[in-house]
C-alpha cells in the first residue's frame, strides 16, 4: 500500500508532474510530500509516447535551423553508444542550404561554372528537430561525415546534447542545470523513502506494506551557486511502480551561461567523491532551464516556478553503480555545507595540484608508469604551492626545490597518519619517479612503480582530508581500512 500524503496545493503539483498520466519527477522545491497512488488506464486506451531518446530507437521527423528563411528537411534522430546523431538526405538542387554543410563547393556545378564558389559554411551549432513525439533542441552540433554522388547525398551531424521538449534552439545557453553524481545520495546518507512491513501475528505471513515518501530539504552550499536537491523519479510499469531515490546537483546563474560553465561548477562535487574513495564517479546532466522556462505558481509560497527540461548528453558517461566495496576517506558528516564550500575553494586554489590527480582516475588503458607520472605531477605542484603559500618562498626559490623536498613538505602536513612513511620514503619515491621520467636511467620494477603510485595517491588524498578538517583519529582509522594502504606484491611471492 502506498500511503497518501498531500499538502495544500498538492493536487495541482501532481497534475504539473503528470502523476495522473502515470509519470512523475519531483523534488522538495515543489512539495515535501506527494500522493503516489498509482493510476490504471483503460485497457486499450491510446498512451502518449514519451519525448525521449533511447539507444536503439531512432526517431523520424524534420530538421530545421530555427531560421524561418531556411526550409525543413527530413531527418532521423538517434542515440547510439557513441553519442547522439541526426542524419539527413540532401539535394544540391532542392536543399542546397543543407548540402553546403557537408560537400565542397566544387560539387555545385552551377556555382563553379559561374565562378561564384564560396567557402563551405559549418554545420550550425544549434538545430531544431521535431516529430510526433515532440520538439527537441540540438546543441553542440558538428559535421560527422557525408556521402554524395555529386547531386544527392546524405550527411550525419554529431549532437553534443539534446534538450527534450524545448520550444526553440535557445538552449545553447541556460541559467540552470541539474546533474546526478554517482554515490552522492549514499554519501549524504539521505533518503526520501521509508517503509514498514506488517505480518500476520498468528501465521507470521506477510500481510501488508506501507511506503512513505517524504522528500528531504534542499542543501545550499554557501558561496557556490550550488544546491544539493533530493528528489524522486516515479516510473509505473506493468504491475509495478518504481520509485527511485535521487539527489540532484543543481547550479544556477543570474544570466544564461554555457553548459561548460555549469558542468565545471558541478564537477567539484563529483571530484570530491572521486578523491574520497578513489573511484571514477559519473556526472550526468539530466535537465536544464532558461529564464523564460518559468510558470506562475498556484500557491503564495511560490509565485513563479522553474520548468526544467530533460536532456540527453552525448559526452555523459554510463552511470556508475553504487558499491560498498570502497569506503570513503571523507564523509559528509565531516564537512556539512560549509565544509563542501571549503573544498570548492581548496580545489580552485590548488587546481594545479588537484586537476592532474583527479584526471588520472579517469584514464583508461594506461600503464602504471603513466598513473605514477600523473600523481607525481600533482605532488610536485602541491609541494611547490605549500612552500610559497605557507612558508613564504618566492616562485623562483620554490621552483628550484627538489621533488624529494617537496614530498617531505607535504608529509609535514600529515604527520603520523601514513604508516609507510619513514625516514627514507621520500627518497625512494623520488628515485622511482625520476627513473620512470628520465630515459638515461634504468626502469624500476613494475611492482615498485605501482606501490609508489599507490602511496603517492594516498598521500594526496590524506592531505585533502586533513586540510578539510577531518579529525585525525577518524582519518587514521579510515586510512587503515582504505584499499590503497595495502601493498602490491609480485604474484607467487
């Protein structure tokens, strides 16, 4: 049994989110409690197909530039494992404005004859597609190849992102973006869903279950334009109702901004979780909003509400599954909103040290020597910055300090926390890295390279946790359980 909770004005909110139609996405921006009583449509009743992009299900419709002076052309919009693409057929006679995106001007015989050839214009960065399922704004478009026999041809356009149900091509810049970050909800320890189960006292058999959905409050991150917004996704299926417990990372700006600006801001949350348990966490945009995408509210508490449009991003990774195998070095209870804001500032102030280490987590198919090099670059930069910012060294003086001394300077910040650090550790680490870097030295054993990478990464993570104020006793206990504390050994030893 799904328990019915509804605040004043809730009926309109339910209609707003399509609960009566059997689909719903909601957050605490709209209501703390929503009626989740499922509805059953009449058998055989026509159901509206959703405006969405699914891998393996192409959509057939029309494409335009959004300019009324340009005609439309038939197109196929599809999502593949390699991204989103729109394909068209064109004729040099009937649709030259589309043909010129792909083919050199010498295919235009009339233009060549009249000596009026012009440079080929690029594919517009924004396009507009629509079919029976609804409109789709396409942003970040570029040429992805073509085929022609000089008169007719076909062209393919790579689409950076698709904004579903967008009324125009204006969504190349947006004032708000929401994304999901893998592991965020579990890290926060928050949930919108609770349930109780009742059993028959005599037989012990299952009798009933009650599920309660109460969306937690929004978490504002100071001085960042970021909020962490708990929400639910409600998906009815044949004989079932799926309620997904999620947390969005939301970023807003006063004026419409590029997608990249919003994603860079939200990446700070992803990077913290990635560093905390050294895993390639996913950041996936799910919706965007523009200033004009607002509607008048029906309650005094919210005179105007934002309308968020779902997106599909070609560059978004596959969502990462949650795992309990890797523990966090930094917990939400250590930080809170202020601590997360401190991380964002630390990440910006020490970007030269943080960025190489974080990017190394996302490298695929590289050798351990490459991984060590990335971590060493981070540690070199970190030691350099510590000498300047905490010890007052000039850029020239700090730049001349050896890698070994920079390592020792970092270790001074985390005394007694790493059991592998002894009087000779920095020398061993420096020797291994320099042997990898310089061709006039013998390559070290692979196991030694792997252990230097492991220890360097854990030193970097420990410094961040300590800098963010994690209590040393707690940090020491977590380090003892961390996967990177265990040495690599040669198989058979």
